[in-house]
C-alpha cells in the first residue's frame, strides 16, 4: 500500500471562483475531504439533503450554516465542529469573503465500523 501525505492548508486553485473540494482519504462509505471556501454560499433555495452523515470542522476562516426549521443559523469559527445526521437539510449561508475558510469534512454511514462490518 502506498502512503500519501499533504498539507490541509496547502495551496488551492486561483482564482477561487467555486468552492474547492479535495478528497484526502477514504474507504468503503467513509470519505475525508478538505473544502476551501472564500465568500461562497449555497445558491438561493438550495438545501443539502444527504443520504449519509457528515462531520465537519472549521480549521480556518468562518462560516454560517442554516438548518431547515431552525430559527437561527449556526456560526462556526476555527475549532468548531458539527455532526450532521443524514437527511438533515442544511445550507451554507455565508463564508468569510476576505479569507479562506478551510473545512475538514468526514462523510460516513452511521452504525458501520471502519472495516465495513455493521455495529451491534
């Protein structure tokens, strides 16, 4: 097996006209991504409605997420993380337009062990 490495704060394509997503690692239903935003937000009326869970953490920058049915958005700064259940509709309301917002995202299926076996 080949080892891979990188830097989560490494360069991103310029100009950053679209949010940049890069898969860092994954196996089975687990996918680990670096996402870089700079002023990006979900299109008006768009909601993420994913078939899998998503754990996200802000490593740099700032973001604001809105969850369907919530009265207030959730503001995130470096060190903040959320574990978003499958089918919890949400959208990115705002990311800092003046600096890169670096996200670490882990997509997974709840109840599955890392080796793919079902948890009891």
